[in-house]
C-alpha cells in the first residue's frame, strides 16, 4: 500500500503540469469541436444563401450545446450480430488517437503538453494515423456491408495518402533541419520566411493529402452518403457516433496545426522580424473589440429577452478576451521597466492568437472546398493519389534537396533561397504532370468496374 | 520506483498481448492484440529514451503493417480459417526454436558481470535533458558507421517493391 502511494505521489509530482494540460484539452476540445461544426453549418448556409441554425440562442450560438445534449440522451443501439467488444472499442480508439496527437502540438511558445520532444512532428503524424484502426474495426464490428465497404475504402485511402503527406512533410523538414516543433518555428523565425513559401509544392501536396486523410469532401468516400448511407459509422448512433465525429474534427485541427507549424510559420505573426509592422501586435486586440462592438450593436435586434442577455454576455466575453490580449502589448507603454517581466506572457498570448488564427484559416479552407467541389469517384481518388501526388512529393523532395545545396553553394539565405526553390518546385510539378500524362497515354481510360474498382 | 512500475506495466501488456494473439480464434481479435503488444513494446522503447525507435515502431508496424494486415483480413474469407486446425504441424520446430532463444537470453543474463564487455550493458543514468538528440544520433550512425548495411537493406526493399509491382501487373 505504501509503495502504491509513493509511486502515485512521485507520478503526480513529476507530471502534474502535463496532466493538467491534458485534462484541459480533453475537457475543452469537445466544446471547440462543437463550435467548429456550428461555424461550418453557418458558412455552408451562407454559401448556399440560407440562414443556418438560428433557433437555439441568438444566431444559433447555443446550437452545439443542444446537439451535445441530444446525442448524449439518444438511445444507444448495438446491432444484434455486432462484435460487442470491438464495437465498443472502435470509437474510443479513434478519439484516443486524435486527442493523443494533440499532446505533441505547440499552441504558441508557452502551451505544449509534451515539452520539446525530439521527434515532435513525427509523433503527431504517427499517433494521429492510429485513428484509422477505429474506422476499420468499427466498420468490421458492425457486421454490415455498408460499414465494411466504408472501412475498406477508408483504409485504402489513408494508406495511399499518408505516403504523399509524409513525403510533403519531408520537403518542409529539409529546411527546418529538425523534428522538434519549437525548433521548426524558431528556424522559420531565424530564416525570416515561412517554409510554405519556400516549398509551395510540398505545401500543396500536404494540403490535398490532409483533406484526404481527414475524410473530408471532396474525398469523403468512406462515408459517401449517396452510396453508402454513412459508411463506416452507419450502425453507430448517439454517443458512439458523436465520438467518431469528435475524432474527425479533432483530426482536422491536428492536420491544420501540423501544416501551420511547418508551412505557415507556427505562432509567428506575418513578417516577424520587420519592425515597422510591429503594429500587427495590436491586431488581435482590435479584432476582438470589433467583434464585441458588433455583438453590442446586435443586442437590440434580438427577438427574446433571454437572447438579448446572451448576446450581451457574448459581447462581454469578447471585451474580456480583448483585454487579455491587450494587456501584454499596452503595459510596456506605460511602464517600460515591466517589459522584461511581461515578455513571456506577451509571446505566449499573442503567439497563441496567431497560431489559432492560422489554424482557423486552414480549416475554413477545408470547409470552402467542401461546399465547392463535387465528390471524387473512388478510382479517380486512387489515380490522383498514386499517379500524381506520390510521384510529385517524391520528386519534390529530390529537387528541393538539390535547390538547398545550390542555395548554400551561392550563400543564399532566407528570401533569397526562393531563387532556387521556386524553379525547383516548378520543375517538380512539370515532371509529375509529364508522368501523369505518359501514364494516361499508355493506359487508356478504363471504365469503372475494373480491377482498380474492387473496393468502390 | 516509478520507472520500474511503468516498465513492468508495459512488459505485462506486451506479453499478454502476444499470448492472446496466438490463442484467439477470431483473426480480427488476434490483430487487435498484436497491435496492443506492438504498442506496449513501443512504450518500452520510449522508456529507454529511444524516441526515434518508439515512433518508427508506431508508424511502421502499427500504422503501416498492421493496417495492411487488417485490410487483408477483411478481404479474405474468415469462416474457412476459423474451422482449420491450429498449432499442429510446427509444434516441435517451434519448441526447439523457443528453447534456443530462451537459452540465449538466459546465457546473456547469466554472463552479466562475469566477463568484461559481455552480458547486459549497465548504463549510467543520464538526465533526459542531457541526452544527445535522439533522431540526429540515429541518422549520424546510420549514415556513417552503418552506411553499407543501410544501403543493402534499401536495395533489398527496392527489389521486393519492384517484385511486387511486377507480380501485380502480370495478374491484371
């Protein structure tokens, strides 16, 4: 008994900070995901000239809460012939992998659960890839044809696109020279340029592959509702279904964070070393105040008294956020002696803002694509992956390496490196298109229902 | 103390997973337990501060090979496999091999401390932040002292890959 308490206290003493951060993420993430879903529905409504959810709370602001309550009290159905244990395990696996991957991310210079792990990006990519077992096993365990086909499609899709995504990451990592998340962002600060600009082809490849990996439209074949009902999650209902949903959106946040860290400069603001752009530090504060004022203006237009009060509360929260964001920027103006003391908070809060801002932009792009493009056919998806993206990313690694050697030979640094990497990227694109073209000529368009269509 | 508890936890999970892998009737359950065993082994790697090995184990074995395993399991007809007799043909060979392996491990444990430079190496405990960066060290040793084995392994994998492509092309 004494040994147990000793081990427990030792554990808590050593790891209380990461444990706390972990609890925070597990507690807050479902809420964030709920609001991402609301934003998605609102954007979809806007693009389709509708209003979207408007009933619960002002402008539907409480809709995620209502949805969560509905999902929790829904009947939990397990099919008769399902493999009960695996059916129970599968959604948990999906969510667990997605949440675990969040541990390796650094949201701003201050907030990271697993501090400075040497394998950084690899950890995030590798662990989030485990979520596929949740999908495959869930599809198998439900003992349904739709589910099984959805699961098979999903695993084929993930295995093919993971290669492309991994090679794209390698091109970016060549510039960073390290896997550590913090050092990658620091390298972008030192070189004064985002790696997404140095390796645009790699960024593009990762963008497409990450959409495919998160099963988002136009690559959402594992859950193509017009052909497979809901794919691998056909038989899941209520809370289990919501776990899959949580995993999917968490994965979106994870891939967006990886892309932000490696290609979009992480928590650095645009042009972090140009001092006449320092006024950008005020942008977060101004933005939040603006949203708050807009909320205040909308208060009298709310139909019910409760909704008016809620809108007031939202505006108040925006002002509070603006205050928090303003404090580190404004305090040094009044007391210059405080600069050193305030510096860590300054970097932490503003860095967090920029990181979340970039992640939001990336996710907005996902949604935009979803409402714009029609779904791919399965053989088209495989063709795109194997015949175009994988050769493209491999060639890109090669030419980017050559470009870097040329760059160091001519002593190019930072922005000057663009002189070699841009022609290299164009070259990679041309070669890949040439390969794709040659492939299509040698192999005339096969009708669907052929060998490549086995799992469609 | 804490280190020991974590180590024995991972070891127990790995051994239990391995045993369940070979004793389950259902192939998918076997695959799940194999994944468990592999993940527990990865945990032990991590505890030994071999971070790179840990993530390679997860990405390659669990994320790559096991996904393909499960994929194939779902494509083949499982009912036949369930009815087949197991543990029949290679009983004695398996016993022989496992005895040889046990003898080897036992010899290594026995010779610890008896002769210099043999047996289990006892490393001095270095604090985590003083260790050299793991993946960089792996890369250095891989591309300097072990360059030839590395290249041979690469060529082997390339040959296997080309062979697979050729065989798949012939079928279609």
